C-alpha cells in the first residue's frame, strides 16, 4: 500500500513538474512574442512622359504622337494639275510639347522623296515667333532632310518643356529649270513625308 502511494506521489510530482515547466515555457514564449512594428510601404517609381501634338493649319485635326514612327497626320502642303507658271504653295504645322520630361525635336524625311518632279521643286522650312531659323533650304530640288536637323521652340530654345511650341512654315516652289521651255516636268509627280521626332 505504501509502495502504491509512493508511486502515485512520484507520478503526481512528475505531472506537476511538467505543468510548471510548461508554464515557464509559455511564459518565456509569451515574452518573446511581445513585438512592435513600423512599416515603410509603397516605395515605387514611375517614368516621366514624352509626347506632342501636330496640328496642320486648315487640317482641323489634332494629331497626337505615338511610339510608332508611321503615325500619320494631315498633309502639310500639296498641289495638283500644276502648270509651268505655278506660283508655289505654303502652309504651317504647329508642334506643341505635351510631355513632363525635357526633350528635343528633330525634323527629317523618313524615306527619300519620290518622283522626277521633286528635282524641279524647292522646299524651305522656317520657324516662327522669336525663332527665325531656316531649317531646310532646298533650292535645287527636294531631297532628303537629314535626321540631324534640330528644331527650336518659338522662343528660340533647343530644349523643349511642357507647353512649349513652334509653328513651322513649309513653302514649296519651283526651281529655275521649271519653265515653259522645259517639258521635263510634264506628267511627273513628287511625294515626300516629313517626320517630327521627339527624344528625352
């Protein structure tokens, strides 16, 4: 009987010891779980924008730039049924910066002008406002415009910012060889495109 009591006492002691040890572990674990936090969330980055509008006088359409080089806008200058005494034609295109990033502009021909008549025509491109630059002056026939042709704002600055603009005048005339005594231009044609490129 005494032996049984002794064994029971040992078991009770073991159970109580385990309970105390468990309580201690829970206590220490509880202390380890007491934590405080701060979090700096939402760290993010975005790029600035680049873009412009292209508005041809008389076109009644605002052409908005895209990332594609073949974004087609209105014709600036054209003529049909030209006779030997044709006086020429001119028109303007307004370029306005709509981007958040400072940028530069260039003017070029994306492909060589096409047609024999181009050799009998002249092309002059000038700025407006305080920008009195002559960007293109082709008096011996219309040819390619190099990509290095930089354009200024109407204030004369080569650096463009949001809201800056310039109105460029395109004038097409005839060369000295285009005359009543030269029939080489008869029945011929000339086509060319101009490309405004904005870079930031």
